[in-house]
């Protein structure tokens, strides 16, 4: 299966698919943290993804996540552009698409998510509600429910790399995506 993982700098999802024998590539404005698989550093909109079987996208949530709702009034232009970017991804001519984002205005301005998952359903004792908007894919089934409901991601201290750490895909979720959607 040909898999494109868009807006992913960590390589977590791409690498999980490669380990299962898929032809996977990631694309992001940032360089990849992982040298395991191929990565295109650049604008995802500059590429043709139509030859792919599956796209998994993690668009930036800065202007979308409800955690920043108190700032929405002064970010209307940025939010409109971010929503147009989400629509562009969801409209890609690819048979299977998963778009991942936290609880956000995508739900009220485009459509409700097909599923909301938590890291603790995939082997990580943490909370971080993650919405999935799906096209041609089944809902992701929990693969390893664990005890513990720590809000570590939410409680991260301020810092220059906080946004990168908060956006990193949990390995258990990446593995479940590759196990379950790699068979779709």
C-alpha cells in the first residue's frame, strides 16, 4: 500500500507503516526526526498525492484547537486559512484519508469527527483527546487499554519546543494505525 503521512516531522506514523512492509513517505515543512524512511521537506500542497492509497494528515492545530478559543476573535483570517487547508486535505483524490487534530472548530465548521481517541487506549497512561475525521477507513479500535489518566501533554511547561512535543504522535497510536489501516 502507498501511504503518505502529511504534516508529520517525527516519522512515527510513517515508520510504523514501513515496518509492516508498506511504501510510506512523510511530508512536512520541518525536517524529519527519523532517518528510517523517506521524507519530503516542503509544502504538502506542492505535491500530487493522487497516486496514494492512504493519506494520514496531522494539520497544524494552532488556529483550530478549542484550547485557544479565547484568541479566536483576533485570528479570524488565520483560522479561515487553516480550515481551507483542512478542506483541501479532506478533498484529496485518495480512497482512504484520516485527518487527526485535537478537539477543534473543524467539528463545528466542517463536520463532526468520526471518532475521538485517547492515548490510554493504545498503551500510554495519558489523556489527550484526539479527533479523527475518516474517509474510507474503519474507526481505530483500542489496542492496549492501560490504567492511568495523566494529563502530561496538557501540563507541559511553556517553552520554545512545547508545540512540537504536544504535536508528536504517540507510538501506540501510530502502531495501531499501521496494524489496522494497513489492512484496509
